[in-house]
């Protein structure tokens, strides 16, 4: 089962530049969460703080009761064993074949025999659909295959938290759709806590159980998927629906003149909330909710067309 991450009052600066301040949220254990935000809002920095690669200027990150923002290096080293990370470009060692890339964490951090390592590596390669490609070099395969190899490597130490830094970066829509379904299937199988940083709106609308949005140096909102997809908060509605009208501009925040010029323009209506992807084999996930459940429980009327009887949740997003 995954591990809950509790963030309290987190602030990060580089010199005099504040990246974000007073960020507080709880990432539920075993669920899939997505963190969004315009370019330059510090999403990848947030991941690096969560894993202890960067120290915050203030605040706390509690994992299994340990504040990794303020603990000793020894404690941090132990907590990091709970994490697996998929980097933007896969971060493969170019001189090693895929097998040795995936085996690397096991050889570095465990005392397992080569036969044990082989069993684990091939199991993870099978999970991500790379059996038969284990002897290829990273330069000999596509970007999508490198992503999957990076994901296999992130899984070999049986992590309870997996961080995805823009997993869809550089992938075409079809490969992104396959990767999204793989993320759903993996979460159902291993029940780890997933946190995904992405710019892909389709991913954000159909994959996660929870969505967060960083904007203008703070956390604009974090909560269940339906909460954000039915929200009329201007920055949330604008970003999740890829609209030009709203507070986000080319340089992150629009100035007063730009906002004034839009004063007479109404925000476009919210589109229907789409079905959430479900595991290919039909098994339930820890964070999976009945369509419309959050809206009903909180007395929120979803956008017209949401949760229609002829729009069931199905694997692959087909309706």
C-alpha cells in the first residue's frame, strides 16, 4: 500500500526569487495525484523538495511521521528508499543496455544475487511491455520505450511512492494514451502513491484521483478530480480547459490592462467531466470513485453532460 505525503507551509526560494510559498496539501496514500501549473511555476522543483533533493526555505514534508525537510541525512537516505522516480527523458545511462539500466538500483542498493536481480528486472520489464528489448541501448529505441524503461527502473525497488516528472513530454497523443493506461494499470497492481507533474490536459482530466494547480507562487487548489473539473474558480477553469480568457497570460499572470480588456468577456462554459480511466483488467483501484460521487456528496452540480448513463467508466477512455 502506498504512503501518505503531508505537506505543511512549504516555501521555496532561489536567492530573492520566491518559487512558491505556504504550500499545504495531503497526497492520499495509494491514489494518483496530478500537479499542474503554467510553465515556470515550480512543479519539478516541488518534486525535488518532496524527495529531499532540494531543501525548502520553510515548511515540512511528513512521510511516515518523519519530516524529510528537516531530518538527518541518514533518515533522509532511508526515506528515499520508499521513492521511485520517472524523470522527463527517462534518464537512461547511454552506455548500458535496458536490462543493466533497470538492474542498476538493485545492484547499488541491495545485496541480491544476479539470479534474483534477473527475476525482478524481467518482471518489471514485462509490466511495462519491454520484454524482448532488454538488450537494446537507449539510443536504439523510441522516446516512448525509454519512458517505459525508466518506469521499469523506478519500480524495481518496490517503491511505495512514485513521482512522474512530465512522463508525456515528447510523446505523441497515441503514445501518451498508452502511457496513461499503463499508469492506471500499475497503480491498480502495486497500490503505490503516484504523483504526476504534467502539462497534458487530457491526462489531467482522465487519469488522476486528485488534481493540484500551482499558480502565482502558491497552490491555487488541490482536491478530488471532480472538485477541480467542476470548479468555476477562474484560474482553475482557464487552465483545465485550455482557455485564453482568465488570469493566466503568456508571462504567467496577466497585468491589470489585459484583465480589464477581458472584463466584458464571459468565461466559456465548463465542458462535461469525462470518464476516468479504469484498469484494463477491470480490477478496482484504491482511489477509484463512482462517477459523480464527489459532486453528489458536496451538492455540486457538474457541467451539463457529465456522468451520463451512456458514458460509463471504461478502460482506455473509449465510450
